[in-house]
């Protein structure tokens, strides 16, 4: 029996492949679109049984070629660009493809563990997995929202696990290829290494300079949640995956800079010192994000904890510090 990971060469997908390998599982079918060929680097150190293009995989499951051969599908593949305006592409890639996988899993009684998104909540201030709190601001969020509604309608009749995770702001190794959709932590690290400063957004939408607050969650914790549900196939539902704590962009900036400084034997600095030295230099809030930006997110973890997941989540100070250490080590090796 094979484990399937879609989006396997991407950020979260490749970390899930690695976690499966760490558990002794190498019968992994990696599914992705490698039009951007350099993403192979995220899988180069992993063990997989096969790589299948995402469209070829759809043909295989619809033809019956993989009937009875799959133990679980981790569906992480999607267009994650929240600025993408091509609604037809987004709905085909994120919504319709997911429905096709759900059809297969329902027919074969195969567990489906899939990536939803906190983008379904839009500009709301209550982040609870209930329809009344869901109002996506863009087509990306809508594509995730719509599939969640399909899952809700079908879950009661499913003979297999269906577990959807509303990821909040995930950061960590293997996101280098994501460009503007990479995490705040990634961008701040690159800014500091290139310019000696980081550039959070200036105040907007009722928030002070750098005080927009997000729930920043380490990919390490995201993977642990996925593995927990793999080990508990009787648990289904839609769950927030974050830390349960909103932290400011200023806090991320402090964590990035101080982790870099510590690595070079330099003393940590507080926010006032970084501002005085120009290490934090606020960038104007982009006009094209006005009315389309989540200035505050904070996962309500009651459902996840109620499902039995009890492990603590890494705060920014610890998780970002570990991430910076890995990024610095990778640069030394290049």
C-alpha cells in the first residue's frame, strides 16, 4: 500500500514526505507539477516509490489503476497565491481537483487528509470552524471554502477519514520557491541578510507600525498534526492548525534579527534599539492590499484539542529561531 502526497515537491508536502520517511515509510507516491523544475530540490533527500505528474495521477485514479493500492492521501497540492486573479484556474486546480480526490477516497474508503486555509475566514475576528464565521476575501480563500462545504455535506456518509486543516501562517524549511507567497519569516530573513534591515508594513487598518498580528505556526507543528491524524484514522472533521496565539510582525522581525545576531556572537536587541539603528524600517502598506488583507488572525484550537491533539505549539521566538539556524546552516553549506 502506498502513501500519496500531492504537492509533494512543495513546502508542506515535502516536509510530510520527510516525516513519512522518518517513520520508515518509503512507499510514497509523490504527486506534483514540476513545470518549475528546481522544486525537485525539496525531494532530493527523500525516499519515494514514484513521482507522478498531478494530471497523470488524476487519470490513474479515475481509470482504476490504483484501486486498492493506496493507504492514505495527504492532499497538500494547490495554487497558494492569494493574489491570483484567474478564477477559472484557481477553481480547477484547488476546488475541482480536490473533489476528484474526494470521490476516489470515498469510493475506495481511503483516508483523505487535506490542506484547507485560514483564508476562508477573510477579515473576520472570530476563527472558529463554523459557517457563520467564514467570508473569504479572494478567490484562493473561496476555492478552499467551497471544498470545505463539500466535505461537510459528505462527511456523515463517509466510511473513511476526511480531515481538513485550516493552516494559519506557516513558516519553515523548504518554502524558498514560493516567492511572494513565502512566509513573513522567510522574507524578513532575506531582507536582513541582503540589506541589514527588515521591512514590516507601516500601520494600516487600525494597526500601528508592524503591529498587524498573525498566528504564525511552524511547519514542524503542521507536520506533527498531520501525523497525529494518520495515526488516528477514526477522527474526521475540519480543524484550525495554528498556535492559538496572534503575534505581531514586529515580534517576527525581532526573532529573525536576534537569531542572526546570536549566530554571529552579537548581542540581542530590543525593538526600540532596532528602530533607532534603522534595522527595522517600515514599508508603506501596499495600496493593492487594502480591503484584501488579514491584519489579524488567531486560530481557535478548541476543535483540534478536543480531537485529542495535545502537543504544544512553538511560539515565534522558538520556532523562528530554529528556522533561522537551519537557513544559516544551509547558506554555509552552499
